[in-house]
C-alpha cells in the first residue's frame, strides 16, 4: 500500500470475532462496502483471526489488515508476545501502538510505546499511535499536556523518513466504549494541537490524524467534516458489517 492520504476508516475489533466470525463479517461487509478511490479501510482483528481476515480480503487491495499490539524484541523467550517480524510474516501490514486499553489495563508506558513504534517501523509495518487523555485529566485542564507527553517521545525517536508510514489516533479515554463522543469542536481543537506538535518536528504533511471514541454511523459524517480529522478509528461499531459500512460511506 502506498502513502495513505485519507479518509481512513479503521476498525479495531479488540478481543472480538473468531476466525469464523471474521469470515462471516467479511462475507457481508465486502458487499456492503465496495472499493472506492481515495478511501482506505483498515481492520485490526485479534491476531488469531488475521489469517482468516487476509483470506477473506484477498481480492480487496483497498483493505489493509493489522494487529492490535506487538512486542519490541525480534524473537526470544517472551511467552504470549508477538514480534513485529512475526506479525509482518503472518501478513499484517499495520499495527496499533499505545491504545488506551494497553496503557490503562496492561500498564504500557510511554517508553514501551516508543520502543514498539520503532521496532514495528523497522520491521516494515505501518503504525497507528494512539494517544488520549482520561476524564480526570480533561477535567483537570491537562488534556493537551497528556497528549504531548504521550506523543513527543515518539516524535523524537522515530527515524527520519518514517512520515507516510505512521498515523496518530486521538482517542480520549472517556469517549472509548462509553457512547460519549468528543464534540467535533473538542476533537478539532485537539487535532489542531497534535498537528502543531507534528509541524514542530517537520513531520506534518504526511502524518494523518484519526479520531476515535464512540464513532457511530450517526456521528461519523459530522466528525469527518472537520478539516483536521483525517479519518476514524472505530471499536464497537466496527464489529457489525452494516454499521461499519455506513461509517465508511459517511465520509466518502
Ligand atoms: P469505541 O472504541 O469505538 O468502541 O469507542 C474505539 C477504540 O477503542 O479504538
């Protein structure tokens, strides 16, 4: 896949959809969502369902597939982990790094996410780095500080020339899985802030910024109408072929 320009519609299935459920999903979704020029659709199934998803999407080069997490080492005694090279050989083109569930449920640190980004890019994967503040941080007035502290170390560590191979997803933690979406104005403001951080390191033009957090068919068009929002990262609503197809139509 060449440089992605957007709009991007990414589905994060989290710990849902077995290989059989993935096959059933794509049997419907591929009919509901025919290829469209300029649109990129990505899926992050559980790693055990990646092969089934790849097979189902074999005739659809407009659809990219990835894994939800990797470890930074190349190989070794790391029970339960998947290296970027293993993921790439299994057919993943993309990986999510620093999803809020990784950070908050599994204790992933900023330093961990930096190592994962570098290792993934080094193995030829493309990366979506997820950032976002908790409700407490937002109410305490430090949403931007949190996002800066999550993103700046990544910006400092990435090899030059990585632009075009990674994106940012802004996902306020309080909006994930809660039905409470950021207003387009709040999202627009944070995206502009992130854009400015990118600009300062000269990584501006080729890095897209997605919004995630309770994106649904009825709010996707409004979010995607914001000039600073280049696409969406969708959890719950990406599990249903019809809902996700409607989201993909919304901004196209
Ligand atoms: P949600 O999840 O759409 O269910 O809020 C988004 C995400 O976690 O990426």
